[in-house]
């Protein structure tokens, strides 16, 4: 199903959100740092989740799935392993950035590779931080492939958080696994995506590691503590709010969709996007573990997506059906994604004769009464763009042919199949 035809659809039904890949990948890293046995119910199955599993297996972990439950076992009897660890991070931005410091806590030498899209993404902040900790890091233009020599030992360090919070996530996880006799401070400048750091701190706490004192997201202080390793842990991975928002916007535009398996009290940042849906006039019903969105007339909205860049494309799809002109701020966060996501959004919308432009740091979209369709669009090698096009295809007057459709495997492999269950007119070509 790498090329699909999407036609006008009316959707109605209940779907379960896939496991949060943000939580699952962090849990995989924490399981190795904690050591012993970890049982993760509702384990992830996206391509990014599989990358995290592949990495910890390379590190020496045993991973077995029993149904949807992942059982991870890791015993590191040799604190510092001298052999060079070769890792392929494929297209996973989080795993590549997060595991750099995590791997260095165990392996003296490592090399990280990735696919073409990942090689275009920047790694400068974590490279400079690791060098500041005395490690030798070799990279061309601050991008993959990257080789690291030296073992990470927690010391006071500075890191730039303006590009991504994923670099800080890796340092926080790595530092949290050490028994300390004196305080150690990570100082952060210009941190973006703060909710993802809240998620990291929650995973650290869930795994019984050393949770730092967070002062305004500018300093993270690890106090003296002795870590107990090897204790068995059981954790259930909650549903993914980014996927949930995508499904809820689909429901708001095509009929009615209930998404269950999500946590209304989550630390996942994308839950905040519900405010944009409310501002647009989406009819919502919110319960502790499920949310329903239903179609009704919509109005223009303004939303700052600086801390939630993953939902930019589906918010753009929502904006096309709102009366008036909607504004989504935070475009600067889209330049180092799987595609140049801002350009891809504008390209898709304008190709469909939907007025869209970028002004300063804002994406501006004027709502339309009809989506023309009758054309072929490419996913720009970006799972989020593929989902946006799919939503627009279900609104279009004529079918839209989507190429490179299977890029959704990166985050939501069953995206099309789930929509088809509740009425989506999607056909493989």
C-alpha cells in the first residue's frame, strides 16, 4: 500500500490510539540503564519503536514480545565495554539523539549511522555537550555518521536546547543512572518542547532512577543518591496523543470518531492541542481515557505549535475547513524534520488551490468550501504529511492519489487500516 487512492468519506466509529512512541523509546533506554527485567505492556510497533529495540539489542539486551507486551532483560556485568558498538538509527530522530549519551555510559566506542533523511538533521548541541564532558566526537558538519570515544561520567555541563529537546533527554537519562556523591548540574539555554522533557522526567521517575531538580527548565540538578540496579519493573505504555489528535481532527472533519486508550492526565505535550480544536469549535467529549470529536461548522483559530511541532500538518488540514483565516505559529520548529515540513505543507495546500503562506514564524491558511482533488500528491518522505494528505483526500471532490504512502509506518503503521475500519474510502493502487 505504498500508493493509495483516497476518496470522499464519512467516518464514524471508535479507534484505539497506538502506543506512545515517545514514551516507549524512552522506556527502552531507561530499561538498559536500570538493568534487570522490564515488562512494558502495550509495547510499541512503529518503525521508530523498532529502531529503539534494535539499538538496545545491539547493546546486549534481550527483547521478547508476548502478544503486545515487551519483556526487556539487560545485565551489564562489565561497566565499560571496549568493543565498538555500531548502530543504525534509521530515520529516528529521538533514538539517534537520545542514545548517544546513553550508549556512552556503557560503551567506550560507538558509531551511529542513519538513513538519508536523518543525515540531514543537526546534532551540534549534543556533540558539543559530549565534547565538553571530555569525550572525543567525530562528525562532518555536525551530522551522521558520528563516532564517539570515551565513557560518559556526569559533570556540570551546558547544552543548547533551541534546536530540539531530544539532546537534553539523552543527557537526563544518562545522568539519572549514576550513583552520585555530590550534586551535578545540566544547564540548558533556550529550551524548546518543554513538555517532552516533562515526559523524560516522568520516565526517569517510573524507573526509579535519579530525578533531577528542575528549575524553570534552565538547570537540572542531580542530587547525591545511590541507585539500586536490577529491580524488576512493570509499566504500561499509554496511547499516543499525536496519533489521537490526528484521528480527532479526522473525526471533526469527516463525521465522528472516538479515540480510546489515551490518558487525559498525560504529560504528553500534544494533548495541549485540544485547545486549538476547542478554539476552532470542534465538538468534543472528553473522558479520562477517551475523547470524541464530531463534525460541525468550524471557525478560524490561532495556535502556537512551537512545543508541539508534530501536529502542524494535521492542524493545517483542520484550518482548511475553518471559516476565515487561521494562524499556526512556530514554523521555525519545522525545518529539521523528516521533510522541510513547512514548505511541504504549503506545497500540498497550494497545489489543492487552498490559500496558504508562511509569514515570519507563522503558517497562515484561509479556509475553503471545497477541496478540489483529482491530482497526485507525494508524502515528501514525511509520515505527518502523508496523514495530512489522507485527511484532505477524504474531503476532496475528486480522489487524491498519494504516493510514498507507507511512510506512516514511522509512527502509526496501521493508520490507513484503522480508518478503513470506520468508513474511509482508501484503496491500494
